[in-house]
């Protein structure tokens, strides 16, 4: 009986103009959006190929870009307009029975109410499958247009789209049962869909109501499908919404049978349905019960296996995460106030909670001021405690937050003094008696990336905290100064996401003239000494090397005689002269050097080569006469740079190559790694002919090189690398001319054929 009702509804639907108009509009919209996006990328690809015949493709996945990323992408446009289509389909499903008076006949027939409701609902679902079929046709065409298209992501999106249609249909069916007026039914459906799409933004300051409205909100549930991630929680949400509104429809039609019952009893039935739906939603969203299926080709929704392995180490209890939010800093506070909690949990922690369900979340709100801040007139609430208190009280009132839970400076300092952290928003992790800090950063998104969480977890598991000692004697680069040539940013600057302090390292300075080298260092760093080492200092360095300690030694041109006596023991020398690389944009002391040997992440690439930026550098030579193995990590580019012996004035005309003056034009090493096996570990000594590649100005350009070097100094224990797979769907199989021709067919020809077919069918139907 259900299928007969569905068949009859579909017949009525397609024997009316509205279904054909909606099909033509939907197909036309899909075709226009897809063809326009495809034409845009085809135009870009054509331009790139004209500039470089060896161009390998875009550096982004085209499947995601064309269908999901941009505001004008296919699913974003289609999804935004879907709520316009379904109410037009459902407005007459039951309203028509009221108008024709057939509902009374149906009530007196042996037909069951649930058969009537499910039959009409099934008809709408079948029409939704037709819309999915149109999307499937676009996917089929895209498979020929895009190399290595990500079908998994598209199919997951289609499933989410179908579930959304079914949810809309159940809502429209219920609204149709409330009135005999089609227009009122459509408007009521629009209003309900608008409420369900926006309810997640309402009453977010109250804990219970926030969780309730967030669950009921339709926003966000489709987003995961569009990224290729299918979760049981999202599927359950749509099934619950469908079940609730179909139940409402049954209860409504039950009342039309003339059953006379008290309104309280009738209302209790609706409340029961709501409570059952919410209970099922609560159970289905418990982290331990949520299942995940990442259908994307590159598993972009799944954290790296290295991070998964780190989370699995937390097997001795729960992980406690406390978010500290400074309410006197508006930019920070907006990410941590109660109404932002669900966004914080969903966008940051859910991907980790998938592999560690038993995470406890806590929140601490406070205000504090830095009385040393020197700009009182600009931001007095950041420097004055009284001004800060007034500001926070007003802010809490504006966002309807309970101000009694906000700790005062005295209270928060007893719990955790956050002044050394600049009173910025941060996460404090606790596990099995150990703790770690996970900082946030100014750039978006503010939350720490996977590798920083992995570092924090490793610290929680085994307490590993590698220590670095920067030699300060001899006027070397300082980790405590902020000058352009100094070393503070890459080592100790907490606001820099990739700084060593955020990668799990503790940096300090050491004066060899008065201090001994401590044991247990990850590495000892020598950076541009300007005064020769004393005999006692050289002996300390020699003993440190003999004991198997790791080192990083960096010199500069013009000071080769300072480091060469010590380097001679290692079989390495800084060559006399200076490397130059003339350029129309930069002075000749700025060098681009090739990186090879070990994989360096995040470095600049040029025609497939991994590059690093050096400044004021010299070349290195080595002899294989020691117990160390030597590996070249960086070298100059022959034909572009050379080693000159002549004095160079860099702010004048570019230097010229002079072979008669002793200039050497060939690929020369600028960065060496010396290694040798000592017991069950490997000793590493890095030697560079440049010190500036890690200074406060250049280090961010060489962050991949820096991370690899320091990672090696911990024997790989402090894993700070996350290797993201490169996308494969980076090129089109279609030219610009072909894309334009295809656009004509998809946008004009096929919709016209559908329109003509529907018109002929309707005309023939009317003649009968």
C-alpha cells in the first residue's frame, strides 16, 4: 500500500508543471555553477601551460575546490537553494487531501495512517533521488574533466544531500498536515527550516540550552559530508529529525479522525516524541559511540598516523583539558566564551576525540592585567586592574555571561599564574600526574596544529623535554635579544607557532668562560663567535664532542679563523672568501641554496627543488679522515653563485666572477651533517657556513630546515613533523575551448531537452 500511495503521488507530481520546472531549474543551476567553476580553472591551467610547458598542476585538490571550497562551488550553491525546492513539493501532500475532502474518506478506509504518511514521504524521497541522479550525472562528467577525481568525497556529499532532502521532506509533510492552504504550508515550512538552521546560534550562553540547540541545528551536520566524512552521529541526527516530524504528522492526522481527547494528553504525545528524539540524539553523540568513515582519497579528515599513535599512548586514564580564557582580551575571549564552546570542541578537538574518546573538558575564565605594558592610553584595561575589572563586567553583561565564574587576578594567580604566557588564551593538558601547555596563536585558526599537540602528548607520556644550550661567550648571537640578527624568535618566542619553545624544546644560554657544559643536552649551539675561544673553552668543547654530545656550529665569512681550529678536529673547514649570488632584486650576499639529503618540510620550492635562504655565507670543505660520516644537506647552485676572494661592496654594483682572482664557480656545500654511531644512539654535529639562516629575520623562511635539524638532535624522539599527502586531482583533462563547448551543452541543450520533454508530456496528458 505504501508503494501504491508513493506511485500515485509521483504521478500527480509529474503530471503537474511544478516538478518539471524544479527539475529544469535544479539541473540548470548545477550545470551553470559546475561549468563556470570548470571554465575558471581551465582558463588558469591554460595560462600556466603557456608560461611553463612542464607545469605539473595546481597545488590544491580540484575536486574539493570546484565542488565545496568557494562560495560559488557546486554544493554550496545547490545546498543554499534546496530549502526553496522541497517546500514547493510538499505543500500539497496532505493539504490537497483537506481541500478535496478525501481525507475523511481515507480515514474511513482500511488504510492505516502510517501507510498514508510513509507513502507520501516516500514519494518525496524518490523525487530527491532524482535530484541526486542529476548530481550523479555532474559527477560522471567531472570524472572525465578532472584527473584522479575524488569520488569518495563526492559520494559522501551525495549521501549528506539525500539525508538533508529527507529531513526537509519530513518537515514539509508535517507543515502540510497543519493547514489546507498551500501558501501557509510553504511559509510554515520555510520558517521551520530557518529556525532549525539558526537555532544553533541562539541561547548559547546557557550550558544545557546550548547543547540542546546545537544538536537541533542543521548547520554543520552537512559540512562533514561535504568534506568526505561520514559519521554515525550525523546520520542519526537526520534520522531522528525525520522520525520526529513524521511522528508529529501521524499525531496530527490522528486528531483529524475525530478522536476527542484532552489537549494535555495530545500535547504529552508530542512532548514524548521530542524527549525520545533528544534522548536518542544524546546517546548517538556520545564520543565512545560515534563511528567515522573518511571517504576522501587522501583521508584529509583523519589525523596523521603519528598523532594517532601518540594518542594511543594515553591509555592509563583520561586526558584533562582546561581552557584558560582571559576575558579582558576581547580577541582571545571570543574564541573561548560559553557561546563558542561547541565550535571549539567540534572544530578542534573532535578529530582527536575520535581516537581518544575519554577527554574531559574544563573551562576557567579570568581577567588579569600586565602593569608593565607601556601603552596605557590605548588599552587601559590591559594595564590597569581596576579598568580591567570594569571592562570585564561590562563585557560579561553584554554576552549574558555569569560574571561570578570569572576569577580575579588574585584568584587566578593562585591557581595558575599566566602572566609569563602573556595572559593569552591557552589549553592546559593534564594526564597521569604530568601537565603540558598548548598555546594559541594570533593567525587563524588560532588553535595549535597537530604537531604541537603531538609534542604536548609526548611530554605527558614520558616527560621528555629536550634542552638546548646556546653558547653566549665570544659575543655570539643571543636568544634573549630581539634584533634582526639575533636568535630569540626561533628559540624562545612563544607567540611564534613554529618556534622551538612550542616544539617541546627548552632553550638557555651558557657562558663557557665560567660554566661547564651540562650533561643531557639535546644539542650545544655555537652561533657566530666573534672572539677566539680560550684553551679552556676549546678543551670543554673537545670533551663534549668526545663524550658524544650533539652540536650545531655556525660561522660567518671573515671569521673563519675563529672556528677553523676547532673544526679541524672534525675534518671540516670554513673556506676563505664569501659566497655571492647577484640578483636584480636582492644584494649579492642573499643566497638561495639547494636542500638535499634529508626531506625538509615547508621549504620554498623552485621547479621541484627544495630551497633555503642564506645570507652572508661561506662554503665548507671536509676530509673523510675522521670517525664521522659526512652528509651534505645544502649546497650552492652552480652557475648562479660562486665563492669570491675579493672584497665585495654589496650596496653597489653587483660583483663579477673573476677566475683569475681565485673565484670558484661550482656547487659548494654550505651545510654539513656529521654523524657517528655511539652505542645505541647516533651523534650528530651540524656545521653551517652561515649563521643568519636562523636569525630573527630569516628563520621563518627556513622553518622546515630548522625543524628537521633540531628533530635530528633528539634522535627522532621529539617528533615534530606531520607529513600531509600531496593532492592527486591537481589537473584538468579538458582545454578552455572544450570547457566552453561543454558548458553550452550542459547549461542550454540538456535543460532545453528536459523542458521540451516535460512540456510534451503535460500537453499529451491534458489532451487525454
